[in-house]
C-alpha cells in the first residue's frame, strides 16, 4: 500500500540556515508517528517543513503520491494537511464556536463531532478565546483543524504545559482520530504521552534522525532513550 506521506532525504530550514538534514520516513493512512527529541533539535522545524513554512533546500516531500515541495502552505492545507502549531494561534476575538465554524469544510468532521471529541469545548462554546484555559485552547486548535477535514494532522508538542487530566483527554482524542482514519505526525518531548498514542517513533538529534522504530523497539534501547530524551 502506498504511503500517505513520504519524506526522502529532506533538508530544510529558514533562509540559508539548515536546521533539519537528510530526513526520510513514510507514514501510512491511519498511523500515528512520533517525532521525539529535546528542545531545539529540529522537531518543530520538521513539522513546519511538512506544512510548507520553511525553505526546502534538498529532498522531496510526497503527499498522496504527489510532490508537494513546491506548494505553498495554504495549498497543502487545502489538499488535506492540517497543522496544529505549538503556539496554538486561536482567534482570540472570536468565541469558541466561531473559531470552529470559520474553519469548516465539507466532510465527516463537523461541529457536533468535534464537540463529542472535546466536550469541554461544547460547554464553553460561547466563551471568547481569551476566556478559556490553555488546555482548552489546545483542544480548540485541534478541533478547528479537524473542522477542515484533513487526512493528515501535524501536532507540534500537543501535551506541553497541560495538566495530567487534560493530557488524558488529549490521548483519548488522538486515539479516536486514529480510529477514524486520520494520520498523525506528533512532535513530543513527553515519552510517556508518545508511547500511549504512537505506532512508531523517530528521535531527532541536531536535525538528523538517530533512531527509528516501534515504541517497543525504543523501549528495548534504554541507551538511545536516555541519551536523547528527557525522562
């Protein structure tokens, strides 16, 4: 079966500065792939590269067997790639429900379904973006992305700064998305969180992949895990 997303020897960064180098991996439909590593190793740059927000110096990116390297970020979004940045970036002047409706596109994900996925948002639907907690803002950003009905979602540090209770809800939501056939690439420092949601993991160090395998294979390599991850 063809991969939904395929990166082949991708080197990218900002301007002339190279941050990620020689990155290759493939992602299947309905798979969750974790990109792990400490702060500053290039995880967020990799996510932005897939979303079309960096300069691609070398290599290729295929989505649905189509080269998307030359495409602008908005064309990648229209083609089915949803990006949830670490900064969340909700529309603070709009209500929760207005944030969701502004992103709506035809498809199986609609406002009723995202409210089922994130019940907190339904109870806060008339609140403004500045009136909800950080965890609810994270939920809102993911829910707004789903309203665009993407087939691939990029989640950049989704568990960062969240309470354990909200993290549990986030795990349930991501597993539900996976069950519905949404493919996900998630960048994370939290190994426990990544282990609960991911099929496979890649570790990045200084912009390069230094490990790739299943979560069980990673657990069998404590030397790699301890050297490159914050536990």
